[in-house]
């Protein structure tokens, strides 16, 4: 592991006390330590490392962590009650031999090696779920999460218990949950799209760059830009989320949340010009404003990420309305 990556993982792992030569830690995936909101999904990772001088053998059940969510305490140290679940099927223990100085991430039956995913829900419960993940009940503010036992029996499975490891627990990981931002105001023409929105037709998005050299042509950018503006007029024909750079959505906590973005060109496209860089596009569109048709010039920027083309919004979402503008510039000609 590269030194920078190791330091990032260490910074976001809360390690518990040593027991039987092992330590258990609870952490985030690299790059995912941030403030969250209700309705978002948080991914937790349980790690076990050998801090002793001899190899340690132990067993664990993938279903154990699925069935028992972490203990949650608020900023005042008060416990927030959690529910549980039962995982059906055969619960077979996993045998592990951990050498000194080595570390593993425990897998779950429901999510494999991807981590334990929970949808953050208000502590009062009762809110409609937005994902298929199990809920983790929290309010807003700072919370501490801890698996008080990492190696234990599940509802239908049993492991060989080593007394020295029976109380192996993670440290307490801090989770920050912020209040939901204000809802967008209706006076700004915009679209609100939910994470599970499905369009009336297939979009074929995101657009893959399949040409030799991995570079789009002017025709590619022109066609995609026309689709972007024309489909605003016929929304919800297709999902728009796949138009936007996933790095932008992740940075602003929108990956698993509603997105709200400005719209323009409801009366049609007048002209589109693609710059020589095959990334920057100048679009002239007609938009209805105050019951009048206004001609506007809009500058948008396309970027390539993991072989696909995306719109790269120029600014962060408005802190008051939550609406972001997909373009870099919007003005009159």
C-alpha cells in the first residue's frame, strides 16, 4: 500500500484495545469521511490487524456483522437504540490465520468485501426509506459508532471461541450528520431528481468514449450537448444524474441524494458551437422568463472520467436552495 493511502486509511480507522494479539478497527472507505445527511448511505469497514509477534488463528461469521449493527452514542454519550435483522441461509465460519503485522477487512454476507452499508435515518424512525440498505438510526450532530463485539455467533452459526478474542471490539468512530439543506425554492426554474428515478426511455448514459486514443470528436460533443438541452424540455424522458460528473456529486454529498439543477432552453435550441478543445460548448437557447421568450448564451464544460463524458458544473450547489447550475456561464448574447 502506498504511504499516502495507508495514512488516509489510518486516519479514518478507530482502533480498539488489543486482545489476544489482535486489534479491531472501524473506519470509512478512503475518501468517504465527510458530513452526511439523512437518507444517505454510509459504508463502514471492520478491520482486524495482528499487533503481536506470532500468527493468530480465529474464525468469524459474515452474517454476524450483518445482523448486529454498530452501537451508536450521541454527543452526550447517550445510546441511540438500533434494530437488527436475521440473515437466512447457511452460516459457515470463515477461518483466518493472520500473520504479525498484517491486516484484513472482514466481509459481510450481504455486501461481501464492499463494506457494511447503512441508510442514515432519523432516530425517531418512521421516515420513508430511499435505498434498499438497512437503517442506522441517528439524529443530527456528532455520533460515535462502535462494534462492541467483532467475533461472535450469528442467529444460525457458531464459531470456535477463543476467550482472549471474545471481547475484541473496535474503537469508536465519529460520524457527523448534518441537518438537511433547505428545499429548493420554486422561483428558480429547476428539476429535482430522486436517486431512484427511472426515465420513460433508455438514455444510454453515461456516454462512453470508445474512439482510438480515448478522445471525443467535435461531433460527439455536439450530439451530446443537443441531447442535454433537448431532454430538459421533455423531462422525465431520461435520468439526468448520469449527465453529471460523479466526482462533483460525491464532493457535494449528492451521490445518494436528490439532486436539484437549473434548467434552460425550454423554448428550443438556437445554435451550438463546440470549441477546438472538444470540451467547451457555447449554446444559444431560447428560455421563457416572465412569460416572455428570452435568448440566452450558455457555456458548458464536458470532462472525461473513467472513459465517459460528463457535464462538469462550475460552482457548488447554492447553500440556501440546494440548486446547482450545470453550466459555467449563463448570460444574454
